[in-house]
């Protein structure tokens, strides 16, 4: 059976028009909207996304407001999550496992990798559950569904920034200089969002129909930790693992964060490959999401 | 001018017993991947019987400023229609053209979060419903005033009473300023005075030239609010016209569907009455105020007539014919008899006669009632048929206020404020 879809054709949409509607001006330009059955791959309506941008903002804002409400430590959790992970890994791998992190203290070496990884794992976990967690919205009101998982990811950017603040404290504590490579950090943060969305959007869409996803995500995140050079330097990984690392969308982000924060030597080939994978994954996931979106209202 | 809503050939198919239309479990999906090359086994083809059409070839258009009620019994397709119009679900076939900014209220407080404060929820809910931040900020005071939440503005809504919650939710929705407003049953919530306020707000919206599509089970609200009504039955549009006629069409549809509802009730035959009664009562007809057969439930507060055919085998003096209305629990609520009519001439009867009873306003609220018919002479029961038939009374806007009475009876009253001239009388009462 053909999947139904709805196509929004908006003429003269935007805030100014909304304002006119509000005043009830008789000669306002009417937006025309056609809803019809369609199936298959859908284009991305950037105009519509722009029109509804306030929803993306409010979804992220709501998640931020709610995340640490009724917790004793509140926003401190944003710092504590990567910090505690760092302490654990420093004790186990830095001391016991004896990973060689060059002349960089293992603690900040691990922290620089854990920072984007914590973002990624939280982003994937939260975004993959976001549609189910907002069933009431999906079944009662229309706005671009992409904004539900993207809002969940957007809310985590604040945690990332807070965690970044701690990174600078650590750098200061270990008397590390700041490198010019720091200017590349925003780029790698965008890449982190792209990689998280690339995985999160697909899982969110699949989760609507296949609740199996809920059980898969924790494994995926746990496994990802080991196939990403977070707690070990990339040069200790055996040569045969390089294709796996290159196919992992987070490898480039982790290496990039380390490069930007610690000025470490950079494996550009591996990073470029991994970032390309992240980009393809992101674009692909948006289209897959758009394709599956047409049945959310019926299935959820 | 082009219509604001144009619906053409709109159909929506669902599959029974399955979510959506394809593989509903991952295992099934994986199995299909493996079996795809070999083709589907015969038995697995989607069977025709499992599909059903929630909407079938619906077509109508709505002009600017019209307020249209969509009515139909449960499962008639009302909600599906609204969901398609609101872009929550996609049609299987057909098109909908909307001209103007649309907002749909399938429930009040969409997206409300219990942990967030009233203030925060106003912004959250408003944005999700399509308002810009500036718009919400500008209307903020109006929303708070309408909701009457005052001091609780910065309290999480989980601590609100349900009344406050609903008021706040509706207040945000009511201050939306769309060209087209689609509303589903939101008036079913809240206390009576608040419902009244909502109705007022909605008629205000429509008087500003906005188009409203209103789905409700509350016939009084539909009658009060809408000029036009659309009736859906089993996914098809069966009536489109004036709201009053639409309600009538809907009600007659219900009773036609109900088993054996007829206006002509046979009172003859064994088993209808106790053995020792003489068979005098033969037939009763239920008629509406104008004397046409009542094939639909009676609207509350409407006049009705009864025609009772009786046959007296031998002359009977001082005949009293009557009918009683019992609740379904068997409690007598009201009795109408010839003995209670000052203008009834009385008399002695032989042979066949038809007694016509006119009830100017049945004072019963919506519900099911049982009718008992009897014939007496000077207090002695000659014939009686218990449970002759059931009568369904349905809600209507009998007071012209959109409000429904509570209790068993629907009584009229008029109200005013006391003025000084009333003082003597009041003192008299107190004294």
C-alpha cells in the first residue's frame, strides 16, 4: 500500500505574514497549503523548518529546563558526568592499563575525548527516545517532526559548553598552553552534532515502529566507546582496526577535540574519512527520517 | 473568493489489528528481507478483510467566516478527518487545500509539561501551537487574565487543580489568532461557567471572520455555535447543511441504527399486560410536536405528542387514559393523564377511539425512559402496559445558553438581582 504523505506548499510564509494574520487584515496574502497522499522519499522543506524554528528552540529550552529539575546537584551534573568518567578511566587505564598518552597527562587526554563522547552518547540515547517520549505532541499537533530529536540534541549543547569550561580549568591546572588549533573547536562541535543526529534520527524514527531500538541503544553506545579512540590513543590501535575507526563517525570528532584542546598530532586521513562518514550519515538520516515520518501519526 | 478549506475525495485507510501498514515487528521485517527473493507465501498477502476505511471519498468546502460543526457517532471518522486536516496523519487518497494559517486544538494543553510553571507552559504551548515568541509576549497578560490563575503563574502546573489546568490550557489556545481553527471536543472539559466562557470566546473568534471547524458530541454546543453541520457516518459524509437539520439527520441515523426503534408501538398480544386486565389499549404512536412520527430521539425541551388507540368492548364510564414516564430504574418521574387536564370533557366510551395527548415540553433531561400506558375508571385499573416502549431524550440547547441542566428534570427559571422595591417582600419572608 502506498504510504501517505503530506506536502506543505507555503506561499509567503513567515513572521511578517503571521503578524498580518494576527491583525486580521483583509488583504493579507493567504498561505496555501495542499495536503495529499504521497509516498517515498521526501524533500526537506527548509522554508517550513525556518517558519517553525521557534519550536526547535522551545523544545531544546524545555529539555534544558527539565533535565536537572528536582535533582539536588542540578546543572553540576553536566560537569560531573564526564569528570567522573575521566576519574574512573584515569585510575583504571592511566594507572593500571598504562596507556601511553605521550607527554599529555592521561587525565586531560581522556577528558578531551570523553567530553564529545558524553555528548554523543547522551544525544543518541535521548534523541532515539524523543519521539516516543513526546507521543502527545506527535499525535496531537503538527510541526516538523525533525525538531523533536534535534531539540533533544540541541539541549545537550549547553552541557557540552559547561563541560568545555571544565576542560579549560583542567588545562590550567596541568599548566598546559592553549594552541591556535582551538579555533577549530567550533567546527568539531558542529561535527559532533552532525554525527549524533546522524545516528539519533535514524534510531528515533525506527523506534516509533520497532520498540526493539530501546534495547539496542545501550549496547550501541557501550560498544561505540571501545571502537572510538577515547580512552586509548589512536596509535595503539592495531593497523587492521583503522577501517573500523574510519567508518566510525565519532573518531574524527574525538581526534578533532583532542587536536583543538591539546594541540596533539593529528591523524588527518582518519579524521577526514570519519567526518565524511558522519556527513553522509547525517544527510542520509534526515532523508530516512522524512520518509518514515509520514506514518508517525498512525503508528506511534 | 476561494473557499478556505477545500476537501476533495478524501479517503483514509487503516488496517485492523496492525499498527500502520507494513511490518510491525523487527523480526517480521527481517523475515521479509530474507523471504523477499522467494516471493511472499500466499497466506501472507495483506488480506482485504483486514482493511477498513476511516474516511471514504469525503468532499466539502468551507467559506471564510463559516462555523461548521462536524458530528457523527464514535468511529464515524470525525477524529480521523481532524487529524488529516491538522496534518497529524496523512490521507490515503484525495486532497485538502487550506488557505490561511491554521491551528488545530485536538486537546487543550498540548505539550503542557507538569514540571514546568504556568508561565513556562504558556510559552511552550503557545510556540508549539504556532505562535511566535513576540505574539505570546504581547498576549501574555490577556492569557493570564482569561485563565484566572493569578498567583499560581510561577507554580509548576502539576500543583494546579484540574480546573486551573484546563483554564490555562484553553486560555493559550483561545488567544491563538489563526485564520482557520479546528477544535475537537475541548469544551467537554472544565466547569460549566468555564465552558460558557469558552463558547463565548469561540463565537467571538468566529465573529471576527475566522473559520471554525468544530467537532463535538455536545449537540447543544453545535446548535448554539454553528450555522452549518456536516454529518459523518461510517467514514462517509451523509449530510451537509444547516446545523439544526444536521443534528436531526445525525439523531435519526442513530435511532435507525438502534434495534427496533419505531414510533408505532403495538400494545396488543399476550405478555404485554397482567392476565386479569382487559385488553383495551391497542397501539401507541410517538409523534413530535407537529404530529409527525418520532423516529429519532426526542430533543430535550421539545414538545411531543402521543396517539393512543383503545378499543372498549363494552361501555366504560369515566374513562381515564394516561401515560407515565419511568426512569430505567423504574422510578416514576412524571405522569400525564386525562384526569390532570382541566379541559378534558370526560365521558363514557364504547368501541374504538384514539386519544391524543400533547406534551408541550417534556421536562426530562437527556437519558433513556420507559413509558407505561394505562386505562382506568374511577381509580380502578382496567388495562395497563408496563414498559410499553423506551424513549430516548437527547441534549439540546433548550435554554439558548449552550448549558445543560443537571438532575433528572429540565426546568426553566428566570433570574434577576434584587432591587430596593423587593425589600418589603424579603423582610416579610424573614419575619
